[in-house]
């Protein structure tokens, strides 16, 4: 093998014997979900223009930073963050500044509105 992926040759045996040693479950689907969360992808082989089902129970996964002999790359394999937790502090600061500017603009507009109202009353 090229060392750029890993195989699970027998999902049933893997789930029953290997997963419980490292996880609180023996569920292959949960393991695959975890792999996906860390950026691993299932390798799908395409031959003669059509998808070919492997004859044996062989599932292959790969990640750009999971390469045999390149242990220093492993630190780049990180869980993907989503939603609010993915906002950087700078982004939050920019958003806070925008909100502050909007509130200031509204205050100025309210002041002008009140001034115009009082002038209109005086003109009546």
C-alpha cells in the first residue's frame, strides 16, 4: 500500500473487537462519523466509468495529513468546528464595532428626529 490511507477489512470484527478498546461504543457508523468530523473521507474506487462494489468487506479511509512515516503531520488533523465557536476573536470584535456604530447612528438619527419634530411644532 502507498501509506496514504487505512483499511477496515472486516467491519463487524473491527466494531466488536477494536472499537470498544478505544471508544465507549462498538458502533461502526459512530466511528465513521468521528472520522468525518476530523476530515477523513471514505475512498471510493471508480473503474471503467462506474462505481465498483468491492467483493470483500473492505472500507478505505484517507486524510491529507495521514501519511505513513509523516508523524509530524498528525497534529494538523483537527476536529472541525462549527457555528459560533468557529468565529475568531477578530471577527467578534469587528461585529461588536459594527453594532456600536449602528447604535451611535441610531442615537444621532433620534436626536435629529426630535429636533425636526420640535421645529415642526413651532412652525405650526
